C-alpha cells in the first residue's frame, strides 16, 4: 500500500518506525511517500492526488 504522508515538521529517521508500525497495524507492506518530497514534481503530485483515497 502506498501512503502519502504530509508532515508538519520533518521527523528524520522516525519515518522508518512509522512505516514499520503501519505495516504491523495494516498487515500489508507499506511504502511511505512524503508529500514534501514530491511537491517539487507537480506532475507527479497531481497524478498521486488523482488516484488518492483520503482517509
């Protein structure tokens, strides 16, 4: 499962812990995509937003 994460502040390597915790909770492999990382690529961000399911 791909999850787009929008963080108010950088969390550094804690993002790895977040990924691990989400995988345990969901019982699925998780790929975290940081919004700040794709925000500089408008076409990619637009594509992600078009396919996104907000929860």
